[in-house]
C-alpha cells in the first residue's frame, strides 16, 4: 500500500480546501497521513477523512527559528514514515516539506500552487517571497498549478522549468461539492438562521462576498464601491468571513464602516455558505490575487450571478459577459457600475449564471478532480518504479 503524506500550514486548509480528498485517496488504496499545525479543526478533519493527523507547529508568518524547528520535525517524520509521496499546499508548508522530503529521501515531492503572495507584497518582502517560491519549486519533483493563468505567470516569471509544472484537468485543487452547493439540498433551519442574520427588507438586493476580510481580497474597494453606489439604500452588502488585522489589515475607517453601517452585514465564518448564497442576488469576488477561487465554483454551482476582478484564477473560471461580469482589480468606479448594472439587469445576469453553472458542473465536479489527482499519483508512482 503506497504511503501519501499531505501537508498544509493550518488544519483549516485540510478542512476547507481539501475536503474529502484524503478520504478518497484512502479508499483508493493509499495509506494517508495528514500534517498541519494544531487547531480546532483537527479532530473534525480526522473524523471526516478517516485518516490520522500529525501536528507540526507551523506559523503563517516568517519565524526563522520556529521554521527551522519545523523543518527538523518534518525531516524526522518523513524518515520515520517513509512515504512514497509528499504533497504540500500553502507557501510555508510547501517550502519546509519539500526541503525536508528531499533530504529524507522521498522520491515523489509534489507542491500545489494556489496563488502567489508576492504579487501584492512590498518590494523588500517581495524579494524574500520570490526566493521562498523558487526554493520550494527547486526541491519539488513536480509542481501543480491550480489554474492555467497561474502556470503562465509562473513560467513568465521564470520561477521554474516548464517540464516541472502542470495543471490537473482544467484547474482547481479540489473541485466543487455539487451535493453541498445545491439549492435542492439546503436545510430549512439554516436558511432561516441566515435570513435572520441578514434581516433583508422585502425588496432588498443582496450582495454577498465570501472570504477573509483582508486588504488582498479587495474588501476596501468593495465596501467603498457599495457605499458610493446609487443602489446602497435598496441593497445590503453581506460580508461572510473573519477579520485578520494582524496579517493583512484593512484600513480602520473601512473596518468602522463594516461594523457600523446599517446596510452592511458582517457574518463571522460559517460552514453554511451555501445558505447565504441561496439568499443572495449576486456574489462579488474583488480579490487582488488568487490561484483558482473556490468561491466562484461554489457560486456557480448555486446558480448565483458573479462579479469578479480580472486577476489570475478568476479569469480561468469566468468569461466576461458570457458567464459573469469582470472588472479591473482595485477599480472602485467600474466595480460600482457593475453593482448598479447587476441591480438593474438581474435577468441578464441570471442567464450568465446559468451558463457558468453548466460549465462548472461539467469541468469541476469534486469526484472528477479527485479521480484526476489519483491518476497523477499513480503515474508518478509508476515512473518512480521504472
């Protein structure tokens, strides 16, 4: 039985970004071990995936001494477990596990890239992040970009050789759960709870954004565009996600508006995203950087119209005026116009949403993505035996 170790920086990534994938690999004949920092999600992930978990105390920031300690722990873990494949996600886990796996003698070292943080970093931090990405790619035997446009960017930046990188299927790290994100499968009690949280007026137009409330997600531009729009008094902006003011802080004035404005509803993270999507009229994803955004796949599965920025990842999912509306990233004025257009032209946007639904359900169903990843593991194992 081949052994597979999946590594992410935090257990939330195992829970949300890779849901069901470890269980599928176990059922397909792999001995699977999950690795991440500790967190409240660990017990839930272990129970749901049916695979053991090992804690390595990763941090999300650059912490030199702690990172060296984690590297040492990973090395000895890999020496002990002797995995056939180590597969990492997220920058910190990728860098440390690819180096540790190489020196521990692991033949197959896969890293999935789901975005490039250095795209929005300041000059000094950008140099460090580029160096970290290059090291990760150097020690990996294969790099999987989770979108075609991200792979193009990586090659244009000359971060690695073209022979080492590929995209699985049409992209995505885990596809979309069409059983969960399905209007016919929603629980009435969760719908009622979401409705009570939003408290929409009878004719309110509900604009939804899902994700961390940080600068890189375009929250500042979205809040400004919404409050400046002609539809602010006929709409509600629902922000579903948590603040991360220590890592990528929003402007304090924007935070105050989110907390105080009567037409903005802030909801801390919930596992019932589909229910909020079912109550919404449009989803806005204004992010400044992505790899391949799961939230667009989820909105598409819910037949919810989308407006998104013109960045890597988003443009792999949405085609302008065919499956959604695209605006230039950070452009408040055009985003405001898109919000107003979506309010007036609801029927037109629903046609685009229906088109995106057909495309996403065909290309990105979770079982299809899982099967493609399995086939690539099998390919790598076969190559390693030759």
